[in-house]
């Protein structure tokens, strides 16, 4: 009986290792970061847009008090980050390479705009904005939904 349990155990170990490797490979890449002003203070309520041909829709994240953002399950490829927040300059970072299974960190410094009253266009539907939580949301176009 003891020998039989040992054989089962020896057979299960490689199967579990292969399964674990497959799960990790399918998890996608992770992009995390922090948005601060030039003095290092976090910027909250900023909208971080993430766009890539690899994504079915533009993803966005609204920074909380610490200015942190997080995107996960990203397919490998080139990405563009756009940062928009009232009172600050618009930031666009192109050519960011995300690899599957790799966590990448990026810290973004932004400066206040010198033009008073400048409004930056932020395309957020009020019904999708959760003011009590900073989380990852994907907006799908109606044409994409109709093809599902």
C-alpha cells in the first residue's frame, strides 16, 4: 500500500509542475506603476489609458490617493499609455513592450500645466466611474459587443 502511494505521488508531481507552468504562461503580462508630480507627490484621480492592437478595447485605470495603477492579464506586445488629469499636462508614452508572464513597473512624473482653466478631454462615462475604488475597467465598443 505504501509503495502504491509513492508511485501515485511520483506520477502526480510532474503533472502538477506542467500544469503550474501552463497556468503561469497563460496569465499574461502585468503593468504596474505610480503617477507623481515633479516633487514626488502622488497624483490621484488621474486616468491612465492603456492601448494596444493586442487588446479588444482601450483599458483605463483611475489612480487613488497614492497615485498607483495596475493592469494585468495583458497579452504580449507594444502598448501606449496616455495619462490625463485636470490641471496637469497630458502624457503619452509609446512603444512600451509588455511580455507575457513578466511584471513591469513604470513610474510617471507629470507637471502642472501653466495654462489656467485648461481642460483635458477625459472620455469616461459617469455610469462607469466608481469614486470609491481604483480598479481596472475595459470599455467595449458596441460593434465589438454585437460580434460576440
